C-alpha cells in the first residue's frame, strides 16, 4: 500500500509561493494590462468619433459612433498609394534580407575561412550605431550615384529598399548563424553522402530544419521596414512616400484630423498584427533557438 497521501482540500502546498506574492503579481499584471490596453481603447474609440468630439473634451464613453473616418482616410490623403509603396518596399527588403542572410549565415556556420571572426564581429558591431548617423552619408552616396550613373536611388523605392536592407541584414545574419549552428552537421554530411552538393544540402536539409529562424528573421525585417519614419521622410518624394510618412498628411495648416489619424493608424497596423499572430509560433521558436546554442 502506498503511503503517499493526497493534500487535504483547502490546505496549501509547502512549495506554493506566499499569498502576498500571488496578490502582488495579480495587481502588477492588472496594471500592466491596463497600461497596454487603455491607449488602444483611446485609439479605437477616437477613430469612431466625429472630429468635433475628438477635439472637444475627452469622454471615455463616446456619445455617438460613426465609421465615416474609415471612409474619409482614403480620400483625405492618397493612403492606398502609400500602402502599396510600403508593401513593395517592406516586402522586397524582407525577401532580399532573408535570401542574403541565409547564404551568409550558412557559410559562417558551416565553413572555416580567413577573416571569419572579423566578419562576424563587424556584422554585429554595426548594430551599435544609431541609424541617424547613416542618414547624411547615404543621402550623399545616393545623390552622387545618381549624378554619375543616372540611376535614381534618391527618392526611389530601390534606394529605400537598399537602406532598409542595411538595417535588417546584420541582425538577420547574426541570428541565423546561431540557428544554423543548432542544426546538426550530421544532416549535411548525410545529404552529401546521398549525392547532394553544398547548395542542395542547404536548400533540402538545412533550410527546412531552420524554418522558425527564417520566419523570425522575415518578421523582424518586415517590421523594421514597415514602421520606419526617419529615412522614409528624407529618401522619398510624393510618388514613393510610405505609410509611416504619409500619415503626416492628415495634419493641415487649418486643422488636424485626429479621428482619421487614429483610423489610419489602425489600418496601417493590420498587416503587422495579422502577420505576427499567424507566425507567432514560428517567431518564438526562432528567437529562442537562435539565441541559445
């Protein structure tokens, strides 16, 4: 007969944390939830109010609701054009960053070559500098390239894609190196024995095994390009302007359409939020595996 006794109902386990800790945690999490959700509620409620109600005294409960701001945001500024520009720029920067990072990280993870450590440290050290330090140099480089070759990088989508690629690529390479290191090299050797070359082993073995890490890199690159404001405000014009900069168009000399700004901000957030929710499982797994070898 077993001598193990089940705990008496109503009694606490000796290993259970103190009640004071449990209540402190509940209070802290409640305050943190309110701190996060209250701005979201203000944004949503303001986007459903007429402009007079938004500019007047703030009320937690709107006196009247309207979807007119969600209709007017497309005509007040060319939001659809800015949306397309952001999709093209962020999508192209993401694809280029993932492709280049996969090949670079695979080479660093699987091969020994002269300058390997210097390359890795250099790639990672670029993340120490704030982006504003590169604004003027990139501006001068793009203008001089345009004057010398006729290739319009300044004010074009291509120039903005290259700019965002310089931001996301170093971190993408560094994170994929750690993830590729966690993939056993025995898989590569088995693929080579079966007749695959290094390129085939990468595409058929390593890439499928590293899908969570690649998804994490793609999400990071897309979010970096989607919400960037500083370089987009300098490197674009009326034709190539992105969403992050185009939202300034709702502020005019005579008025500020706060309800439309809130509505447009919610619309702009939809692709990022939807993508994060759909890929959350891969993102968490990729960040975890890439951070710990």
